[in-house]
């Protein structure tokens, strides 16, 4: 033991000496070490297995040990090629000796350039247990305790396969036993930017155990770093990422050789990418991302999403968590996703980045463009077994656009909770918009909706059912539930029960399921249902949906909708139905509609039924009974496609009274599958029909006609026309070029019952007249053409018996038939024919708007061909000779007819000119020859000019004011006969005249000859007052006399005429000479007043009803001697001839000179044709004469007494002549010259004059002499 210290000292001394010698040797060797460079390269390659190349080595010894400086070093391996400009090694010799391990006090690499051949790869799942250190790694992590990299550069391939350079301005690495620490700055690509924004601060604190990194922390901090290169090429190309520049801090924790977790805080930055030519941006502001290992999985979390912006839109306060547990359940991977408060539209720009992961899902998401708020999402899913997924999600106000089978939905809120085995789904809709074409034609505007749906799966069965589903949409409210049950080896069963209320049926089209009902039916009902409401509709469904619509009766589907107060348009071109109550019954694949009554305009439809038996046939059948008055039925068809057939027919005939019928419509719903077929019948029973074209009426029309579209066909119809029965049939045909209407009508009328004729005619008629007619109308299909028509009417006159003058039975049998023909169109029509082949006529008519115009007309004696119309627009009438003097009486029978045209609703226009030629005509008992009447009408007046040998003049008819008759020449010398007088007397009561159309007329005749006498200038004014004609201001002036006359003719039940006037002149003999009469009266100014009336027409006075007064006054004059010639005839007419012959025998010596008188005056009254006078007096120079008595003008006899009182030298002839006849007292002056000297001896003579006017009897009753008279005194 005592020698031990010595041994230790000796050993220490030896060691020190050895070390001293080594140090001395190193001091000598190090400066020369470059000469051994090749040996050192070989030795290093042998030790490390890595080939080294050294350009130069320098060495020196310092206090702590040797210092080596190696320049231009290059190392090449399979992974990397390293070149170093200079490496300085400072070996701590003492520490190395004590630790028996090389300990470097300082290692500095200058301008180290490392070029990595392979991309950097992250350790799988963060596990470093399989990360083996090669020799180079062993050197840096174990052999070097401390080293520094300056101005170095590492070039490597990024995961995106881009070659990038990591610049290391300065990095210090410290290895202490198991711990490895590093601190410094790095940047990419540019060493000079180490102080700029791209510099990355890095800190490492790692620990390895048994050569494996066991635990530690990695910290990175950088500003404005572009992360795009660190993404793999595949990720970069798939996302369209353009750049990703962020300022960030990152921590990575390693534990038990695995990455335990990490944290990434993005302070500021943004990423830009392009999707479909649209730029997107992601911006962050202190966004924190964490990653933690949980059991054998990973938990990823973003706790504060509000620090995130996409496309300038900030995210809501929310978070995202993702837990990945590999092989956690039955060796299957499990994903747990938790999301809170996500605005879905913020994901739209981010999701395309992950399209490489689920491209179809991302594409659908982008098409749907969802928006709204995801309040919470919890999803547990095993990718290999999605049926085991669990979900609990709540959302609010979500909307998306329709894409594929998912319809557009807006404002959709709800929750979903459960798994495939069972769960519950609740939803709420608020002012939502659902667009699901082609199922529904229009989007569903849902104001409110809610409900809960459950599902469960157990024992090989699955069912889905609802609870309290409610929906309020535009005009629609529904409540209902459903249940869907599927059982293994059994078809599924769907049961639905829904109640609905529809406030506006005009919106029902929004809810028709087009794909189920068919497009044609949906389109039809959309246009048909305009308005209305449904208070309680019901839908029932039960069966396998695959069997819908249950054509084999293997299920039930029915929708019953009682539509009320509806407006329904069952066909676009048929009238709309208002106030309709109809039941709609959708059953299986058909639709049935029924209504007890329908308002078809003002008409009524009864027992209406409409059906679509099979949607696939696309055909609607409508049947209804129709009832209503004629006008209502007319209006209904006139606003329908039947306007051109039934409508046009009813336009021409106005039916009054109730009409019934049936209407059937066969409506194809599919386009281009045919046209609507409308058919049915119309029943008439005792209806009155106004035929507007002829302003006539059919009464009690009874019968039936049928129609099928435009084709109509009637049974035999019966009616009364003008009080007479007729039969008629008609049919129509819709031809290719036109629409043909054919009408046949016939009748056999009793003459006495023809209501169109006045009783004054029908009472003279008996027998019957058979007639028949045909009317053919062609309505062209082209609007440029006018409808054409042809009419044929034949009538038999031979069975008529007539007592009418000039139209007796014999003449009717001679005439035989009357034929009328018409042809043309609705614009122009030519009407022609003949009457008994004795008179032919032709006319051309034009119809324009509300005007009927007669263009031309011609009437002439019968010719076998059509009468030629005149060239110019006028009416030419060529009448035959009319020799029957009774024709005027026959025409008078028609005087009660109203010749004024009735109001047809159209104006009637005739040509402005009409010419009437009469070669010979008997009128007013005179034969008129070669009469030509020219009628010329202008806008202001109508003028009729008469031209013949006996009449020349004109009649002017203004539109307003009196007519003006101006006669330049008139010769009127009628023939009279007792037969005619008797006829007039017999028929005075039967004659009745209608003068309601008689105008007010002013008459002027400058040269009028009547009865061979030239009357002179005639003026008069005739005014009508109802059935009375008033003659005012009548005058007749010539050189000899002046007549003023007025009168009244009352043409009522019993005609009556009254006249009043004054006739005066300066000389009575001039008056007689003017009219060609020789009278014995000389000079004698005269004045005659008369006021007469009788009970017949003015032109044929009835003497038996003659009443009135006469007064006359003649002043100084004389009566010349009697002689023959005209004077004798005049006195004979007034019975003076007989009296004077007697006086001449008695006083022959006194009748030689004229009888002068001072005056002749008298008054008389006439009553019922008997003239009475008590005041007739002649004041003569020879005698005075007084006469009284009466004259019966009816029997033409007289009973007069004449008293003659002679004056001194007076002749008795004057008194006697005036006593004979007071009507012509002025003529007795002729008798004064024949009275002889005996006259002076007589004082008074009385005569009684009796007998007829033609043969008077004169008896002297008293002769008193003057001496007898004195004796008496």
C-alpha cells in the first residue's frame, strides 16, 4: 500500500511525458498537415464510409488544443452532395482526454452548400422510431457537440418537386449528451434577404435516446413566407393555388419518438387561388390551428373561425374539430367531425381546394351554392361502413340552388339526429322558396312549414313516418301525415293522408305534380282553373309507389277537391265559366269532375260532368245539359269556336224564350293530337225567333237540331210565320274551301190569316197559297273572300180566291206562280224574278257595314230571261199599259199599310235617280198617256220631275220642311159616270186611309186646266196633324176672279171633309167668259161666301152628308134678253127656262128689254143634302123678288115659293126668273125684256115651283092687281 502513490506518480509522469511528446509532435505536425491531405481523405472515408475530398488543410496548436481549417471540402452520397468553402475545427484536447471522446470546442462551417437529390419527406404519422441515422447524421448529431453554419445554403426538392434553396445566414447547433438544441435564421432562395420579411426564425430542443429522437420541441416563426412550394406538386396543381404568403408561428411537440401535437398560429397572411377563371382569397388574422394526438389518432381543431376571411367576408364565431381514430372500432378507422357556427357560403371558395379529395361532392356543392348557418354538426363515420354513421346536426336559414335531383330550397331550418337504425328529422320553413322543375311548373312560395319525420329499422323492416306535417304556401294550407314501410321480401307500402285548403284556385297550378299527372293534363288545368277556393280537399294514397297510378287497381290514390265559386276556362276559345261549384276527383290515373249546375254566361248548364279516364290518353270529355233563354244561348255560342256555325246562325235569328240542349266536348290535351270536337243538340219548344235580315218573326218554333263542330243538321222544325204555320229544315257542312249552309222552308198559308196584310185586304181574300224556298249560303274559310248565297222562292197563287178590285180570283189564277231568285255575296246581291210571267224585275244590292244600298233596279213586262240592269246607278221602271179604271181603288186598299221602312239597325240607301215610264195609266177618272217620272235625290232633298202631255212639273222633298209641288202644266178632265158615283157612295164608310206618312206640302200650279177650264194660278199649303190634313192659304187667281179657300180632311174611322172660302170678282160676266160660259148677266160685281162639310173624301163629296152655309151678293148689273145657246142651257139647268116660257106666254109684250137690278143677295143653309133659304132677295128696277123654300140635292127636287112685286115700269120676268131657282138668279135679267104692258097693272104675283131640277113644275098661286089692292084698302 505504501508503494501505490509512487506507482501513481510514476504513471502520471509517464502519461504527462507521453502527452507532452504528443503535443510537441502535434505542434510540429499540424503546420505540415496539408502534405498528408490524401491520407486523411482515405482515412476519413474508411471511418465514415463517405468519400471526402479536401482542397486544403491548415493546422495550428492553441492552448486548448489543435485548430484545423479545411477548405474546399466536398462530400457526395446517394442523398446529398455537400460542398463547404471552409470548415474550422477547434478540438478541446483536455475534455477529449478526460471523456475519452472527441470534444470540439468550436466547429464553424462557412458557405456550406448541400444539394439534396430526393424530396424531403415527413415522417409517417409523426413516428421517428424508424428514422435511422446514417454516418453523416451520426457525425453531426453525436460527434459534433457544437457547430455553427454561416452563410450556408441547402438546396432540396420540395414535396411539389420544385427545387428550392434554404439559405442559412447563421445557425448554431448544440449537442449535449442526449439533447440537441439549435437556434438561428433561415430563409429560402436568397441569402441577402435574411434580415427581410422572408427570414424564418427556428428553434429546436430535441432529445434522442438510443440513437432515436425521442422527444422535443420545434419552433418556427416567420413573416410573409410563401408556403406554396412546400405543397406537393399534385396538391398545387389540383388546388390551383397561386400563392400562400403568411406570417406564422408554429410549435411541434415530439414525445416517445412521435409527434405528439402541434400548434400553428397564422398572424397575418393570405392565399390566392383560381377556380373556373374566378379569383378567390383566404385571409387570416391570428388564426390558431392545433393538432393533438389522441390515443392512436389525431385531433385537429380550429377554435376561433372569426379570425378567418374568404373573399373579403369574415367568418362567424365558430370552431371546427376533426378527430381521426385509426382502427379504433373493430379494426376500422373512425372519423369524428364537430363543427359549430359555420356560414356555408364561406366554404364555397375553399372547398374547390379539396376537389382532389371528393371531386364529385365538391362539384355538386359549387353548383348548389348553399348558404345559411350550420349551427352544430356532430358526425361519427366509419368510411368502410357508412351505415354505422351517427349524426346530430342543426341548421338555420339554409338555402341552395337546384342541382341534379335536389330542388332549390331557401330559408330552411331544422335538425337531424340519429343513425341508420333510427332517428328524427325536424324542419321549419319560413318564407321559403322551393323550385323543383319539372315536378312543379313554378316555385313553391312557402310562408310557413313545419313537421317531424321519424325513421326506424329493426327486424328486417324499415319505416319512415311523420307527425303533424303542416305547410302554408301561396294560397295553400295543408296538414297531413305519411308512413312508408318496407319489409324484407315484401313490396314497400306508402300511406298518405293530407287535408288541404286553397284560398285562390288560380294558384293551384303551382302544386300540380307534372311528372305524375303528365305535362298535357298539367298544362290544361293550369289554363282552365282561373279562380275559386277549396275549403276541404283530401288526398289519400296507399300502396306501392312503384305501382302508381295503380292501373291494375292494386292500390289507392285519390284527391277530392270541392272547388267553389270558381272561374273555369275549360278551353281557351270557349267562354269562361264563372261562379262554378265543381267537385274534382283525381282517382288513380284519371280525373273526374262534376257540377250540378253551371252558369254558361247567362245560360245554365245542368249535370255537368268532365272526365279524363286515363292520363296517358290525354283526352278530356265534357258533357252538360244546357238551358237558358235564346239570347243567353246565342251569346254563349257566339264567344266560342261555334261562332262561325251556331253563332252565325243565331246572329241572323234572335231566339226568345227558354232553350234546352246538350253539349259534349272531346278535348285532346296533347299538342298536335287533333282538334276539339264539339257536338250536341239544341231543343226548341214554342220559341219566338226574330229574323233580323228581314225584320220578321217566327213564333212557336219547335224542333231539334244537332251539331258536330261546324256541321249542323236539323230535324223538321215547325213554326208560325205571320200567323201561319211553316216547316223548315237546315244543314251545314264544313267544306275545305268554305262553310255551306242550306235551308229549306215551305208553307201553305190561309189568306185570311196572313198577319202581314191589313184586314181591309184579307177580308176580301179566301183560300190558301202554298210556297217553298231554298237558301244556300257559302261562308269562305279565307277572310279575303266574302260569303256567297243563293235564294230561290216559289209561291202558288192559283188556290187563292179574291174579291179585290183589279186583283180578283181570275187574275190570280192567270198569274199562277211567283218566283224570286237571289244570288251574290254579303257585299253585293242580285235579286230578280217574275210575277206570273207578266212582270219581270231585277235589282243589285250592296251591303257595307250598317248600310244597305240598292245600286240598280229594273222592272218591266215579263221576259223569259233576266232583266238587264241599267248601266248607271238608277232604278228603271217600265210599266205596261194600265187600262183598268179600278186600279186606284185597289191601291187604296193598301193605304192603311205603313210604307215607311222599319228600323233594321241599318240605313237603307237607294239610287239617287229613278225613272218610271207609264205608256198609259188611268188615274182620277182620266187616262194619262206617256207619263215619265224622274226621281233625283241629293244630300239635301229629293226631286221628282213629271213629264207628259198632260202633266209637267216637279215635287221637291227636302230633308226638313214642307214638300214643294210646282206644276208648270196640268190638264185634268176626268170622266164621270153615275156608276162611279154609286160606287163611291156605297164604299164611303168602308174606305179608310192612312195618312200618317203624308207630308206637309206647298202646292203651286201656274197653268192648271180642270174639266176643260183654265183655272189660273193655284196656290195652297197642306199640313198634316196626325190623321188630319189641313188646307191653308189656298188661293185661285185669274183675270176674272179671286178664290180664297181653306179646308180640313179627317181621315179617321169615318172620313170627313170641310171647306171654307170666298169667291169674288168685279164682273160676273167676265167670270163666266173666263171659263167659256155665255151668261145673260152683265157686269154685276160679286162675292160668294161658303162653309161646307161632308162625310167622305175631298175629291168625291157625298151629297147626303153635305152640310154648311152659303151667302152671296151681286151688285149693280143687268140681265140681257133671253136667247138660245149657252144662256138658254144655263137657265134650263136652273129651271128658269120653263118658268120664263110661261111668263112669256102671259106677258109677251113686256120681255123685250134688259132687266136691270141694284143687287142680288141671299143666304142659305144645307143640312144632310137639303138646301133651305128664307133670305133670297133681288132688288130690281122693274120688280123686287123674294124667294123661300128648299131644294133636296139628294133627290134633285125642289119646293120653292117666289113672290114678285113689280115696280113702276118693272117687268115681271126678272122676278119670275129669280123665283124659279135662287142658285142662278142673276140669269133672269133676260126675262125683263119680254114682259109687256100688263106688268104695270099687277101688284103681287106668287108662284109655287116643285118637281125635279131637270123638269120643274111652276104654278101661279096668286095674282093681285093694283085696283084690287086699292079696294082692299
